[in-house]
C-alpha cells in the first residue's frame, strides 16, 4: 500500500518520506522520488523528532507490517505532534482497539486518539493496494480542500 500511495502521490506533486525499521525496505533504490528514506526503529526515529521537526509533514500514515512498530510510532507521534501532522492508520477494528487501549494505558488522552484517522481512506470498498491508495489520497484531498466526500454535489 505504501508504494501504491507514493506512486499515486507523485503526479499530484506531493512529496513522500519513508520510514521503515527494516533498512532493505527504506532503501533509496525502492523510493527514488522520496524526499527522505529513514531506516530506524520507532524509538530511534522518535528520539530525533520534536513537535517542530514533525511539522515538515502534513500527514503521517502508519502502514506498517508490524503492530508493535505502528503502536510505538502512534504513541510517540501523538505525544509530540500536538494535532499536526494528521496521523492515519491502516488496519482493522481489532488493531485500532488494541492501539487505543495501549495508548490510554500509556497516558495519552481520548482526545488525542480521536484525532487519528483509522481506518484511513474514503470508504469505497477498496481492497487492492492501488484502490487503497486512491481512497487514502481522496481522503487527504477532501481534507485539504475542506470538502466532505459524502457531501452533496452541485446537482443536489
């Protein structure tokens, strides 16, 4: 999904940064158009980041292969991000419920968790990585333009 989102972002002129704990997946060869490729464990990445440095991102999408990695990033980002950048997670209801429980136990507030978009993407029944990318980008575009995706069109 991350590659499909990055590929679909390029024609929009959006910059993409990649973070993966596995160096082989954060390799610049895989992401030639990326603004930055960061190979780091969540704790190492978060130790270098502040509220100010995170402001370089408009959105952070947690698309990880590993719940523990995404959970650590989510908690750390919410502690630092102060509502910006917008954080979104890919995942199931059970994954989100586990994240929410962990975050609350770690002392984060329900208000912080309510700011996270999960699941990410406009609800269009997307299944393939390319469909998910379209759904995610449509949600970001609608947010940026202040348009409700399910809102009335000019015909209504």
